[in-house]
C-alpha cells in the first residue's frame, strides 16, 4: 500500500499549488512578507494607523456549492467565498487586509480547483486584500467523489475612532438599500428543494425576458468593499451597516442597531426581483419564510444621518450600484420586541 493507492495523490497536490501560484501572487499587497510555501502567512499592518483594530470574519458558500458543482460554476463560488467574508468585515468600516481559504475534496480535481482559486483571487483583487494563504485537503471516503467544500477567513483593519458599530444610530436616521445580484449565497437548501419540485434543468427559464434560471441562481455575490471604501473616503456619515445574508432583512438589519431602536422598512420602495417571485410561486413559499430566507433584492444596507442620505445614494449610483431610501430608524414601542417593522407578515 501507499498514499496514492489510498486516494491521496501528493504529486498532484504539488502540481496544483504550482498552477495557482500566479493567481495568488496577483493579490499581493505591499505589506505581505515572503511568499507561498511557509507554515503561516506574514503581513505587516498598513502604515498610518495610530490605534488600529483588527476585524475578522469567516464563512462558507453553503449548499450553493452543490448546484455550482452540478453546472461547473467553480469560478463563481470562489468569488462567493470571498464576498461572504469580506461583506461582513466591511460593515465595521474596516478595509480588508488578507484572506485565507480552505478547500476540501474527496479526490483532487485540479481543473475545478484552479477555477475556484482564480475566483477567490479575483474576489481578493476586487477587495484589495491579499490571498495570504490556504489549505487544500484531499479526503477520500469522507467527501463523495468529485465533490468539494469551501471555507474562507478574512481579516481587516480599522482605526478605532472610525469604527462603525451602530452606537451612534438614533431615531430619524435613514436606511438605504443597495441592490443584490440575486440570491447571493444563502437559502440554497430551500432553492434546491424548489428546483427538485419544479423539475428544473439547464434550459428552464423564468420572467418576462425568459432568462435562464440556473445562470441567474449561480450569479456570484456582489463584493461591496470598493463601494463602502468610496463612501467612507467621501465622508458620508455612515452610522451602521448590515450585510443581508441568511435570515434576510428581519435577521440581519437589526444586528447593526443599538437597543431601543427598530428599523421601519418601506417594502414598496423597491421591486422584488422576478427570480424571487419565481421561487415563491413554484415552491409555494409562505411570505414569512420568503423574507426570513432570502435577501429579496437587497444585498447590503446603510444607516446614515438624514443629511447624508442623498449623497450616499448618489455615490452608490455613480458606482453602478442601484440604491434607494428604503426606511427609517424609530424608537421601540415599550414592551414590543420587533427587529424590523413594515414587512408583509
């Protein structure tokens, strides 16, 4: 017996590392020390900080991976992986510094894995963070043949006195919605159930434009880091931010609010995308489950001072991101525990 006969090809693993080297190098920042191959990635903090705070986040892509692997959308889930981590970290006002990935598979599929890493590298380039390291694990007998799983880890930095943590939010502040690119990377256990029930295939279409359903579902998650950096640079008075992921608006928007305040959302301020209408209709999804599972077209939220709302919306639109005034912050009714008001259930 040898290691290869047990299902682990060490030489193939080394060849894979050589193939991804250029993608990793393309994300390098000036603060990075050394290169690939060490037991740990090294990086200096950027200059100019007097009292820096590190902000860390980790996430995966969820069961969107199954759909992506069925339809060979490997590059897209690499982007998703970075977005799911970076979009959380930037809600504090932090700039992403570096990213780490973990890829586990039953048997190494080099071509698919290279596409994944290329997607991760593209996400890092868009986020201006270094792909500092990663791990590829070949685990025969644990993962099914030809299947892989992903996890990501992001670390950012923010000046302590510029930290955005919601503490200064008050009644009357405005909520701005920023559009999503679709389902992003949440709720795919329900999506896959709907697809099975609807007997969907690669030719299934939806909506007035007869768009291909699978393509719409596999559209990568938007990376909002560059947009938020522009807003902060232009000194838009951002008091809170929320990445709308699993749990939708009801779960995620209240996470940036201090005690005693609620978000009042005007659901008529934007049009629910046709993709979510199709999912609800085919799956007969109750309204409450729809709102508590999907982003419904809102990928990210800002809470800003009233005099900063117009500037924030204009900057978003100038960056080719659809944004709109979608609600306001109100004081809680005593004794009533509600995170988001105005939802249709």
